[in-house]
């Protein structure tokens, strides 16, 4: 696995306002109070990004639309 950080997915298909708010709070919390910098494969912020991308990908599949390439890339990590 690469040491490069994953992008934060901007596509909000299928994500409720409450989920996005909680996600930002968790991401900020991990950034400030979380563990020291780790490899991307063990970083909880990277796991949050992947989980978000998988939710967006699932929503696109249920809607029958094509997900953007960056969503597919992050979700398959």
C-alpha cells in the first residue's frame, strides 16, 4: 500500500447532513486528539475517508448512476 494520503471525497450522494456533520467532527477529532502520524493503512482518518467513499459508491449503485473515478479509487482501498 502506498504512503500517499487519500483525498477527501467531495461527492455527497447518499450522505445525510447529520452524517456529514458527524464525519467532519470525527475527522477533526482524530486530527487534533487522535494518534500520532501513522502509515496510511493504520491511520483512522484514512479509514474514515474510505468508509465515506464506500457509502457514496453504494448510494450511486442503488441509484443506478456512475460514481466518479476518485470515489471508486478511494472505495477500493
